[in-house]
C-alpha cells in the first residue's frame, strides 16, 4: 500500500502564493524573493505529487499544470524528463523559479553579446533535489535544460509569474541567433483536484 499523499502541502503553497500575489502583484523582485522560500518548503518533501503528474513521455519532456491563478499572476507546473530528454534553447518572458524535486537536471544559460548574432553558452549548472534556479528577462531568461540522468526520469517544479502554457515565448538557434515564437501549452488538460482532500 502506497503512503498517503500530503496534498495539503500544495494547498498551503497555493494559498500562500495567492496572498503574495495580492500583496505584491507585478513587483518581480518582491515575488522572486518571497516565493523562493515557499517553493523551497514545497520541494523539501517528495510526498505530495500524485503519480499521474510524474509520468514521463517516451518522445519528449512533459509539462503538467498543477495550478494556475485565476488572474494568471502565477502558475505551477511539474516538468517530467525521461532519460536523455532536453529542451531546445528557449526563453520564458516572465519571471520563474525552478525547484528540483526528484532526480537531477543540467541547466545551461545563454547570453547574447552586443553586435553578435550567435548566443554564448555559460557554465552548466547541475540541479539536485532542493536546488532552486531563478530566471527572468531581467536576470537572464535564455537557457537549455536536460535530464542529467540517463537511466531514470527527473522531476522539477516550476513556478512562473504568469500562465506559462499561454505565454508567447521563443526558441533559439544558438549558432545563428535566429528565434521562433512558440506557445507551450500543457501535456494534460486535466488539473489535479488536490483541494477536496487537502484538509482531510
């Protein structure tokens, strides 16, 4: 028999984020600073994410919506990476925090030098459970992410300052610097109903 899921952890996180968005709205610095410890608390325990939102896809990484604020001030997503899976080089267009829950990821930042079309790769960073990485158009918004493990899935929890599945974003050719717009959507149209059991 599997242990009972602690769905109250997600419930408490969403409530706290809603209060935070009410207080600080579009203030990116305040949201990043105050949301980080909330996300850290959420990913500190791996006992709250239901199995349907942990399933890898054989062909590409999965992006499952866990919660989207009704005013689209923030969204929470589980990213599930099968062995060897990676993103293209891409941006976000909004602030974000990436928290590692299970497994490990490699994140490679990219920058563009003035007058140079090509993107320049920075030092890879390995994320392990409990690690949090911040992104935003102000801090640095272009990166490539891959599962660091070749024998099992990895899962990270992403918090964004908008409905990330509906945001117009870009993928990049790092050699030419050419970009193409995309809207990611989500891997499932089903949002988890954690709330009915959160206080039981």
